[in-house]
C-alpha cells in the first residue's frame, strides 16, 4: 500500500518538533502569561499540562505564524485538542480586555476627529459561500471596521461581519455613526461611507468639471485620512489575519485579542 507524504503529515505520523524563533518581545509573552495566571487563579485552576508562560507562547505562535493546531500540539508536546483549548482560552482573556466602542471614544468630543475605515480579513472558504465573498476584493473574507486616532493609532475594532457587507452598512450596524454624532466627533472616511450623514465627512465624487475648491477639499481630506491605514497595517504582521482558517465566528475575537496585544502596557 502506497501512502503519500501529505497523508502522513496530515495524520501526524511525520510531525516532529523543532526549535524556532518568534518575532515578539519576551516582555510581551510574560505580560500575557501574567494575565493567564490571574485568570487561572480566579477560576481556581489547580493543574495544567502547560504553565502560563508556555500557554502564552503557544497562543502567540498561533497568532504570529498561523500554525495549525496539529503543528502547535507537536511543537509543545500536547494534543491537538488541548492546543485548541489553550489558544481559545487565551484569546478569550485577551479579547475581554479590548475596549468597547463607548470606552474607546472616552475623552473625544466636539473639535476632535477620528478616522473610520474597513478592511477584509481573508478566510479559507470556497466560492460558493456567497455571504463571505467580497466583490470589491474578489475574495472570501470577513469585514472589520476600525476607529483610529488622527495619527493612525487604533482605538477600536468592530466584530467581524460577512465580506459582502458594505462598509456603510457595517458602520451603522456597529453604531459608529450614532456614537460619534452623539459626542459631536467628526469622522473622516472614504467614499464607501457616502450618505452616512451626521458628522461623517467623505470626499466629493470625481467629475470631469469638478470645481477647484472641491478638488482642494479632496486633497486635504486624503492627507488627513491617510494615517488611518496604519491601524490595519499593524494587523498584517499577525499572519493568522492574512488568511484565517478558523471559524468565521472566531475572527472578531482574534482581532480584539490582537488589539489588546498592540495596546497593552508592559515594561520595555
């Protein structure tokens, strides 16, 4: 009987551990491990296969390198199911620390402005999954909205919605427009948000005979909105968000967990 190499690797027959480097600070791993330590103490957990530091490292490897749970389990000497449970637990702890919408806007008011934008998190789905297919990006994914400071620092990430969801529809569903209107916060957004009204400002549509002051407005608007791209750029180094293989229901949790990692304060 002939067994292919891919079949053996899938079944775990050829899975062997190896040493590798992870491009995150040691202090970040320690910070996450202390969060897990507090979580375990609150739940009165007596024994685990992995200590807090190893569990934190396991999760960061998954997020940073997008390794499968089979690979993680082999590398850390645990089963695939245990690896999934440990990662899921850590993601929940981190996601719970991510700010809510109203918390993120605390301190902002009249005279301030934020940048709102949306991005697509590619997912591993077939073309038949129409709710997840984005015509704009020509791929399957989940849509995430961000509110960023004027310098591009992310303040808040929304939960994930199917990729075909329009940015304006998502912004209204997440109450972004309403929350900023209540606080009289100016929103700078791209043309996908035209028609939002309230305090949302978008570029004028391009016309052949567009007045000069319209063109000037668009140039200034683009310059002020450009830093907002940095918010999503900070997600790209986390390879799990380049092409997620997990359930679509977990992507929002992953994004919020990564946001916590990006904004947490720790020595160094």
